[in-house]
């Protein structure tokens, strides 16, 4: 399973990427493989307040709907509009074109509580 | 769900693991939900061929001089119209007209019938039937569920594959059963031309010890292993009901739209369990009707237990639902008041608090393109 070294991870299989004060959120390669064919994604709305550990988005495979938990608390600034027409991006490029939303964190100390790539790799192996 | 320690295992489980199956619990059994992916497997069955392990289903033979009369009293369809080797879909009801199980029954001998029943209902069905056997011994019931491995070969290439598999095999016509040479054992090997996908296909019943050999020869013929995931999307595209989702003790076959498998108007059909309730429903009007629904907007895949609304009020809930892989549309079944079940009626389906426009559709949802 691919676990990029420049990201931080939630135990619930989401990743974050830090660029300045913008945080991008998606699901991991491991998560997409477990979910199988993703046919629908419901990202949060721009401007929505999200809380660390609370449901922020839903992705659905043919078989099941799965909640996606926000790794951090804060405000959603952008959502990936490509996912509505092509939810399979979550399967084919989970760390790239399959990102789900961008946010500004309200409590940057939460980042420290997330897993390092090494710790996440250990969790899924 | 069931206790994992009591989960039953298919005789083909090792073959599934070797094919990369993802196993899940279904009806008390550990069964494959998918291998290569539900959409990929679904499309293989629609365009070429796929195979499903159906060893979890129950096989029962009913024989003896009293078999016909006894089955007539238990089942909704008229058994007496079956010529030798023919099969029919039928329902077993309780006294309230509710569905205990839906099944396929073949006349496998002059006085012998071969029944295929649902996995989750095996114990219930057998207890129901055994409790009603005539005391005079004129009917013999044999539970062969653990003696058979069974595989459904489905898809437009099925006949060609079956002919190659069993050279000289009598290929039965639709809804008929024949013996399958080459897989002899403790119980007779059988091939029936039926299925649960809407495609041409066969259900193959072989002795447990021959199951893996049959699976492997089909695999070598290029048939794609398919799991319960696409079995569900395929059957729902056809509007075939699933017991436990669309059928239950709370609903009659008339409410489920299965009237053509209930011989109420056949003068030769004797009284059967549940019949008075069906007659009364027919006289008074159905309290609800199983209705096909289709989203008219882009939306999430439909699933069971989503509220269905008419003019803002909840009028029912979905019992089966999916994103149809063939159509790319959300499809579902719901019990609705009869006035709302006319095709074209506008409704809404609520998913996670959001309402999506839907209409009453016609069955099947998926119609095969003209060849």
C-alpha cells in the first residue's frame, strides 16, 4: 500500500497535506482499496465548520456508504468538484486528483495528534 | 449478524480465496461478495459470462404418491401443471398470507420434486414443511442441502460454455432441468436453465465432492467469478425480489407484485395456506404495492430503509436499492399505497436528510438491447 512520506494520517484512514496554512484532506490508498469501486462522493460544503473526528463527507461504493471523518477542526475553503462527475478518482489517485476538500485549521495543535507515515503504515500492516 | 463461530462455509470456500474473493456473512454463511469488483463482475454477466457459488441455497426433494397434493397445499403456484423436467417459481406462505420463502420447484420424476430454497430460510422452511407432512408416510422429504455444491453460470455465453463443458450433455430449455454428466456422486448431478440475473444461464447442482472440480473447469473456460454484490445489482435491475428485503412475513405475494405465481384463478388449484387472505386482499384492494422507483436526478446510490415521500410526506421506505451498474441510475423498490404506484408518478427519496426527485418506473429497470 502506498503511504506517502510527506502526509499525516488519521487512524480512520484519512490523510492531510499541509501547504502554507491550507490543509488538503483525502482518503488513503488502503481506505480506497477496502471500500472498492467508489461510485459517489458527497464532500462538505464550502464554508462548513468541520470538527476533528466528526463526519465531514460520505463516499459510497456499490455495496456501502462510508463516513469520512475530518482529521482536523476548522473551516472548509474548497471542495473537489471533479468528484461528482468522476468519483472513481478516489480509487485511481487517492493522494492526488482524488482529494476531497481543503480547509483552514482552527487548532493547529491537532496536527500533532495525527499519525506519522510510519505509524500509519504500522497500523495497516 | 450471526456468531462467527456458527458461520457455515461453502464447499467452494478454498476456491474463492484462491480467486481473491472478499468474504462476507450472508444468511448465516461466509460467502464471496466480490472478486475483481462488483461493477466489473456485473458487466461480465451482462456481456459474456459469470459464475456464482450458490451452495448456500438449500436443495430439498419431495417424493411419494402424496407429493403433488401435499405441495399444492403448501405453495401458491399450481404444481399439477408441471410436466416432467419442468420448473416453476413459487411461494410458500404462512396462514396470514405472508411470504415464508420464495423458491423454484422442478418436477424431477413422476412423483418427485426438486426444490431450491433460500439460504437464510433453510431451517425455517424445513421445520415448516416437516411439521405439515402427512402422517401416512405418503410424502417423503429429503434435505440434500449439505450434499450439494451449486454454481450458477450466467450470461449470454453460458450455453456455449455448458456445451463445451459437458459434451453430449442435454442442454435444457428455459425453466427445465436435466441430468449433468461427468460429475457423478452420492446425489444426482443436475443442470437447470434458470437464474437470478435476467441473462440466459444455468444452475448446476453437483455432489459436494465435485464442486471444486466444476468451479475450476468453468474458471478454465474463462467464466468470471462473481460475488453476492453483483448478484444483488443484477437481480434488482430485473426487479426480481430478494427474500428478507422485498419479501417477508409482513407482505403477501400480491402486494409484492407476484400475482402471476399465485394460481388464484386456476380452477384446478386446490386451497393452499394463506389463500383466504389473498382472496380477501384482492376483493378489498391491496394495502400496499411493491413499486419500482428510479431517481430522475444525479444522486447517491439508493439503499434499503431510505424514506420515500409524496408531496412532502413520508409514504414508505425503500426495501432494496442500488446504483444500477448497467444504467448508471439510482434504482429501488418500495412498498407504497396503490394510488402512488402508477408508472410516472413523481416522488422523492430522502438520503441523509436531502431529498432527490424520483419517479415510479416500470420493470424490468434494465431491458436488454435488441441483438
